[in-house]
C-alpha cells in the first residue's frame, strides 16, 4: 500500500506513474471507507483525487500555495500532506475537519466552508507576493457549481483584468453543483467541454484570462502535463478540467446529487445506516408544496441547496415551475424575491442561516427599504444546525433582526411554523423571515396556534405568573418550559412564560406591563447573544429596575462541537437558569415576596 | 420650450424627431442649472438623456417597467414622468430625491441607491409577470461601472441561463465607473466597442444572453430603432449602448471623474461655489499615504470609490502600485485584503459604511474566522454621512461589531485616528476596522493619545467622577463632553467621562468597577441603537442595579434628513440627556447622595 508511506508531497513525486494510479485507488478506498463510518462529502472528493495528486506532483507546497474553494474536496489533499492517518486509522478519524484548516497544516491556507471565495483569497496571496517581490505559484481550485457566486465572478474579473502576475485557477468541472447547475455560464462550460476548449463562447477569456482545457480530468498524467505547462506562468491562467463526480464508487457515480454529501452508509450497498428522520426542513418543504398547490403564484426560490426544503428530485418535480433554483447566487436569490414580491408574486426563499450571511445588503436595500413582502425561510439557524466553524447558524438574529422593517418570526413547533408561513405568504405589508427550528420537530399539542401576526412585535403569554418572566424564543421554547418548572421547584415561584414569536423587536406594552409584578426577566434564544434577541429586551429594561438574565451563545466561534456541551457551557440548562434566578432574587430581596 | 409641456411619456412620443433633439438640449440645461444650485450626479445624467427619451418613446410605462441601476442617472426619467417641475422650478427642487422612488411615481419601481442590483430586481418583476401569465416588457438599465459587482454578475448569469422570457438589459457604457474602470470585463466591453459589437470576446453571450450593440448611444433615433427592435422580445437580450458621460456640459465632459457627482457650482465656469473642506476622508488618505511612504508593503484597497481616501488622481498617482482599485466589487475587496494579510502584506481597505453592507459574509468567513490582520477604514459611518435612505451609514456597528474576532475602533479625533491606523497596520493578531468620524475634523489638543490598542476592549477614562458615567464613542465624544457639563450644571454631579475606543466589545473590568460608585451609565453612539454599542453595555449591566440610558438612532430608515433635527428627535442633545439623567436619578434616589 502506497498511501501508508506518504508523509508529504515529496513521497508522491517519488512514485512512478503506475504507482500513482494505484495510490489514487487507495485514496478512493480510504475516502469511501471513512465516510461510510462518519459521513461527509463523498462525490466531490472522489472526483478530485487525480487532480490533487497531480497538483502536489507539480507544485511545491507549502511555498506554492493551493487554495481550495469551499474546501469540501480537500480530503485527498489532507492525505497527501501529512494527515493520512485521519483517513486510514479509525481512532484518528476525528483529527481533521472536513475543510482546510491552517491549524492542521502549513499546506492549508485558510479556513473555508462557504463557496466562491477561493479566487479572491488566492489573489490576495498573489498580490502580497508581488508587493514584496516574492516568487512561487498561487493556485485556486474552484468547482463549476461555485463559479456562479458573485464573489467568484468578482474575483475572476479582478484577476483577469488587474492582477497581471502568476496565478492559476483550476476549474473543476464535474457538470453539476450540489444538484444540477443553473445559470447561463454553464452553457459556456458545456460549449467548452463539447469543443475540447475551443469554443469562442468562453466566460474566462471574456474576463481577460488565459485559458486551457483538459478533457481527462481524472487522468493524472494529463493533469501533470497541463499543470507543468502553466507552472511559473507570469500571468493568470484558467485550467478547466473535466472530472467525474463520485468516480470509483458506483452508488456515488450513479446518484451524484444524493452522494454530494452523505450520512454514514453501508460500504457494500451504499444504503444509509439510519433511516432519514423527518426534519423541520421536510416540514417546511411539505408545507411549501401545499401552499404551491393552493396558489400557483407561490414560488419557491433556492440558491443551489434544495436540501433547505428537503427538495429531493421527486419533490422538485412536484413543485415544477413554482420552484426557481438560481444556483449558488444568494445575493441574486434575495433580490429576485424582492422583484417578484414587488411584481405581485409570492416568493418564498429557502436559505441556510450561514449562507444568508451573503445577503445582508440585499436584505437591507433590495428588500427592506422597498418593503417587499417576500417570505424568507431561514434554515439551520440553531445550535443543532451545521457544526463546522464555517457553517454556524447562530448569527442571523444579530444580522437581520436589526434591519429596520424586517419581521423576523421564530416558531416553536410545526403548526406555528405552518401558520407563520401561511400568514407571511398571504400578507403584502412586510418582508417576513421565519427562523425554522432545527431540533426534532415538535407539535403544538394542546397549545393554541396563533394565525395572525399582523400586529407586529406582539408576544404571546403562554402562562401568566408573577415575579419572574421567561421569554423563550423559537426552538428554545421547550427549554423555557423546563426552566419555568425548575424555577418553581427551586424557588416556589410561578413564573410567567412567554413565546415572543417575534425576535426582531420587543413588545413594549407587554414588557412595560410586566414591570408591575415582575422583577426578573429571563430571555432564551438559540443564537448569539451579542446583537441578538435578548439584547433588545435588555436594552428595553436598561433604564428600569428590572433585572434581565439573557441566555444564548457567547460571541465566539464554535467548531465541530457537541451541542449539549456548548449549551451547558453557556448556562443553557433549566437548573442552571433556576440557580441564576435564585441568585438574582436573593440579590434584590425577591425571596421575601416570592411564595417560597 | 418643449420640456414645460411634458406631463408624461405620451407627450414625448408626440414630438417629432427634431423636437426630441431640442427636448434633450432643454433637459440637459435643466440638469446643469439645478445641479449648479443643489449639487448631484452631473455626468451620469448628462450622458443618459437621449437613451431615456428613447426608452420612454418605445416602452409603455408604467406597464412596461424600467429599473435603473443605482438610479443616480434617473433625472431625465423623472422629468419625463410627471416630475419636470422639480427640475425647472427652484421652489420644487426638493420635491424629488436623487434616486428612483415608488412614492414619487408609478414609473419608479424600487428605491435604489446601491450599484449592481437592477438586473436581479428586474428579473424578479419579469418572473412574477411570467408566473401570472402576464405581458409587458421589463427593462434593466445598468452602467458599465456597476457590471463588476457580484450581484449584477449573478443576475446576468440567471437571466442568461434561466429566465427564458422577455427582459431587456440596457448596458450604458460610458467607458468609466466613478473613476476609471477596473477588471477584465472592461476589456470585453472595449473589444465590443472597437468591433461595433462583433467581437466574439463577449461577456454577455458567454453568459447565454442575446446581444446587440448601438454605437450612437447619444442618438435618439438610433436608440429608438434599437429599442423598437427588441421590444416584446420573447427572450432576454442585452442592448449595449455607447454613451458619453457629461455630454453637453464642457467641464463635465472634460473632467469626467470630478463631475460624476458634483457639489454646487458656478454654471458658467464650472467652479465649485465652496472651497472643498478638509474632511476625515482627507485625513485618512493623507495618513495612509504617509504609511505607504514608510512601508512599501502597505497597500490601499478601494472598490471603485477613491473618494473614501479623498484619492483624487494626483493622490492616486502618489500611491502608485500601493493602491489597488478593484472596481465596484466590495466582496472581492474584502477577501483580497484577507488574502493579502495572510500572505504577509499590509492591506488597508477604505469603504463607505453603506457599501460595507455588501460584505457581511466576507468579513465573517474570509476575514474573521481566519483572523486575517487586515485593516478596514469605514467611512461615512455617521449621521453626518450620506443622507439618502439608500446610503445611510448608521448600521455598521450592529453589522460588524457583533462579528466574533473583529476589533472595531472608533477614534474621537484626527490624532487618535492616526494612532489607530498605525497600530492596526503594525499588528498581526486581529482584523481591525476603524470607524472614521464624519463630522468636522477635531484634534486631540491637550488630551493624550493612546498608541497601543492590543489590550482589546479596554476603554480610556478621560475623567473620573462618580454617580453617573458617560461613555461617548467616536465622533459623539464631544457630545459626551457637553453632556457631562450639562449634568454638572443641572445636578451638580461630577460625572465620569469615558472614551471607549472599542465599539465591538465591553470593558468588563472597568464596567464592573464603575458599579462601586456609579448608579447611572449613559452611552452615546453615532449609529443605530439596535444591535449597536450601547446594547452591549445594557446587556452587561442587565443583571445588575445599574441604570443604563443609551443614546443613538432608533431602528428606522431616515431619508434626506437634517442631522440636527434627527439628533434632537433621538434625544441626542446635552440638555435632554441631563434631563433624562435627572429623572433617572430621582427615580432611584440618587439625588440624596449626589453632591447637589
């Protein structure tokens, strides 16, 4: 086995051509074997094995610098740069993340997880090199799916027109994004594939870039020849390579979308080890399909991630022309929704909290300043969402909850989610975002479900007590219920429980009324505290005697974390909350008029 | 005079070709005459007079819909759609804004002021039309300078590949942005101009769009012919027209950059009526030039707006290769800076607060998660910044001040700004943003200037008093000084005065120490309160007995406002603050242990 003896790229270079082919096969096997146990990006890594081997044979890292877009295809790179054990040895599986990380290796330049950033980041490395009169190659590796992102297109334009020095952009064209590609540039890529790179219909040359094409993107020798040819170039050049996603693992090759990322599976059959659970994404998508069926104007908009609505191909077929996938182009998705809403349509955008970060300005200027009544379902905005540092979903309340004019709703269960979607789509006065929970779906049970949210920033009192009020937002509502029980257990205080429903504003009338017979207000939110929901309640009560205890997540980055552990670390536990309330109560002498 | 009788587009259509030429001349005169008195976008409007006349002759607004990118070139459009008086009658000059506004006219579709949004917004109108089986043309008008923005490129890609129905994109190519163009796509435009549209090096066709070229972009008849030709097209088409910026007013034609936007001027000579004042932008640019001279690694990065550093062409020449203008491409600018910083360079980005909104994700993922030690100077982040609803600079603290890892500094005078820039550029531990003031530059005078900011989130106590503490950030520091005097006058309380310097975090040690002998804390910030600096102080004190009074701006949009009036409306006045403090003091019985 060759892989076991690879300590770094120099060991790859020492192999013969035939040995490298064997190495590729070993790498592929290691990827499939590890991901069968752990889950991860299957297809994108399998397609880029040969190209990674070729890159490390030709370029001299870490002096030559390779920046991987999204970096979800960097598993082979990790294996070849001193981290093979994390793929060969089960005990070491957790030693590396699924993305590049400079803390792991000097061969990794950035922590990357969002798409379309590699060209800009790499051009910065190139520019810094030029400013100090340095040498060395800078390589950006970007998939075709990521090319449609505005940051990538801005980067191509800059590099093509301004950089004027060494930079190599490897376009890894496997003919698809997570799902099928969308957008005009894919016709250009298709033309180039069909003509062996000769078509004049060429996005890259139109942006001022030199260009070459490699049809055999899974042939190590062909790639080595192409990379050798452009190594030490004195100007930016695109090397467009045609690869096959999922190559070498039959299930991944046959069903590419399903295998872009895959949960743990049986290596022999490709079957998932666990039956897929019904999630809030399924619930959101199901309800959207119902809304679409009831009204042909309702149009789902997604940006390359049909998973936000659990929109598998069959469900996309059901949505038909009532679904628009703009490809990876979040800014455009939001502005498109604003235009549709202004034009009388009923757009419902689905976007992950982490990727919504691309659209702050579009939410502000294109949507909210224009009061466009579009609906935005924000997914994985939760500690139970994606757990890599680059994909956290904890910042959205601070981000869009402070934009004037946006109504941000946080449902606490499936029926409330449905009611909020119904209301948002029917009304025409406000842009409305809905913070879809990410815990296991719960149901209203006996709790009544509010159907009208037109009285903006009015909270619902679920239980009226005294002395202490717990305002528990979204998927932390159950934690609020538990905290109320714990406060009763510890202090004998019958606390008020409030479902705020709105996380973008405070119910001033209710909060003022609470001052009459409450002394302590607790806020709970499944997001970062800084700039978040609780900070609005704190600011409201800041000039008063009310003590506010806000619970959520500290202003820091978490990475590959255990949600239960992070919650405890942030005091998000009914008993810890009750203890804090007891301390505060003692501090202000509340125990005297409490009932305990 | 024809213009006086134009009540709507139908009156333009009724004119003969010769009369329309005369109308264009009248419009041009009205633009120059009004802007001489009021200031505004001179060059961009003068270049687009004929095209606007032609658009309204061919398309049937408001059923046919025209979306103007940035909409700073919409003055002729306003004159032709019932708003001529706002250009002909001095008393009515203030009746219209400098941008499109649906509240002014049904012919205006959106409030727009940021670049690169028109294609996406218009495509939303087109898609909504298609979903309901409607008819009518949708037109987006976009300048060449705005094409490099990611949102525009995403929009082109979507329209070229996905829309599949009527949409017309008029590319108004005047060969420049605010300053000269930057980026590879401008070579494609130049090729197309040089070949009368025949070059195969065509960005638009590469993105799947139909295309035609009009060399005579200031010839009404040529434009009418071209627009008539594409009217009611069943697929998206780009009409690339060559216009001349500033046409018809000699000074604007000769010095295009200076006349993109111009302050009031003498109509005959083109001379400014007021000598340009020395601003914080000049101060920032001057100091950056000094830093560049001292260290060849220091590199300024701008995104199409050299005005952020008051970088006139002569000053850009001084900066030489130490200045990178990426064109209108804010996302790329931020990621480029991250790459440069990681590559050992010393990038200093200059960006207006309003346009920084484009870069939330880049600040978070490309910069902060990677701890890239780049420097960001944020300009016009102030009530004294740009005053149109689309260009407000009040949201940046809430936006980037809540991003983990970003150090956001707010200098209170020129020397502190310089010291912060020196420190930010020299250090290699943190991404650092500097909130450059926007009032009239003030100087440290006798106040000592701190040079080391490496002890993150430590505030400076400028005066140690008791009972009341005033924490006054950035260019509201002088207001803080005045508030301290007013509190003394009214209450006889010698209040503590604090210059926080850091607006992205709280000095927990200092704030805790204040609890010993202070009961009221006042915060002042030149930004939106929601999610802002004061909310952090409120959140810190929320569980304590300290009363916090936070002053800043309410969570709403202001438009074409008077700063003094808006400040008063938000209680930002020393006497009003002192009165609020007196009320709070009375409420908690502070008067008894106050010294008055």
